[in-house]
C-alpha cells in the first residue's frame, strides 16, 4: 500500500471511530412535553384471544391513551378483489374521533405485526406488476376515506420498508416512492411517516422520502443466530444523536413508533408460556425501557404491546403492565 492510500485509510479509521464515539457516548437531556401513544393491531388482539373492538375501547377508556397508531391490514379490508369492507376501521376511527384521540394510520402491503406482509389470498398468484397496481388502488381508497377525519395526524406508508424482516413476495426499490406519491396526491394536509429499524439503520433513506422518520426502540430480543436473548449495547444517546443528524441534514423530526413493551421471545406470544413471556418482558424490563426512552431526548413514543397488557390482565390477572402504563395518561 502506497503512502497516500495508507494516509487515507488511517483518516477513514479516525473519522469512523469519532463518529461511533459520538453516537455511543454522552447523554441527552429528556425532552419536555413527551407524547406517549400505543400501537394497535386488530389481528394481534385476535391472535391473543381478545375481542379487538372491546380491547380497543379499553385502550381508549381504561388506559386513556390519547395517541394511537392503527395498523390497517390489507387482507382485513379487501378480502374480495375490488370489494372493500371498512366497517371495523370506521368503528376504530369514529370511536377515537369522539374522544379526540389522535391517530396515525399505517397502510400498505407491509404493515405492523407478523407475518409483516398482509396480502390478501386473491393476490397470491398475481405478477408483481399487477399486485402493485392493486396496492396503489387500495392506498388511494383508504386515504380518501379517512383523510378528512379531524383526529388523523399522519400516514405511515409501509412498515420498515428498508428492513429485511418477513417474507417479501417481491422487491422493488422504486415502488415505495410511487406509494408515497399516491398518498400525497390524495391528501396534501397530512404528513407521511416512513419507518426504519432504530437499531440496524442510520435512517437516511427514511428521512429522504418521509416527512417524518419513525423508528423502533428495542433493548432485548431473541436471536435465532445465537439461540439466546440478545441485549443491544447502545446507550440512549445512540437514538438521540442519530435523530440530531436527521434534523441537521434533512430537517425532519424523528418519532419512536415502536417502543418495546411486550415479549420478544423464541416463539410468538400466543405460542409461549406465561413464564417465557415474563422472562422476556418482566415488569422491571418494562420500567427500564420506559426510563431508557426518556433518556434518548426524543419527544414521541408509541408503545408496542398494549394488546399484550390486556391479555396479561384478562388471562393471568396480571395488571402490573397496565397499571404502570396508566401513570403516563392518568
């Protein structure tokens, strides 16, 4: 290696080291006036043996959450081609609007909750091009139906589209922009949120395309690679300082739209014992994640796990998670 290349290599190592030091060290001041919200998926409630509408009303009236991110699963609203049944989601939107609860609607082919890609059965034999056409038509329909609700605050278009999680039926790097354009053509009044992995990304792609960047925040997950729990080594400032970079270079806000507050174990919750669930997400881990989030300096957090809190209360008479969460709104 000649002297010039050697100097460039050393310089890059120094720059990368300083950048990592910037991200991984130091502290951020807690944001003032933090917004707390929850995610809700009717599928997740059903998978846990709960009545989705009853659970949703409890989130509104018992938990008193005033911000909700609602997953609109494609296969739940268009079970038959070109025939939309919005009865359930009209109920969710109307009940939230009555109470002045702010809503983010997550729409697209990939929406929150396993199996990630919620495609109707009738699309399975379609070509990618035909399936994309159906997706755009679905997005246009949903946006036009709900864009005038006074409590709608944003659209989340797809869920972590750059994070390879779940079995994608196809890959098309340009399609997300088409989806965003369809949403913006139908509704110029609300922001578009693009989400990304909080732990495995620097969020630049999401910031380039979205009006707001949405991120995850996990501290402990099950790893199929090491066959054990994995603890992320990041300090809270890792998130806050990445958010500072997004604000500096893209002038965009960063919201945590998936704050870990339920188990992430070897199996899905409904396939795990309660002991396994509590090993993965104890009340102490719940409290730790809450305090961890506050230290990031971000000002918006939506919990991932409200359905599980009610599952724990109804099936195991354990209201500890609910009681802890209620302190944030009551």
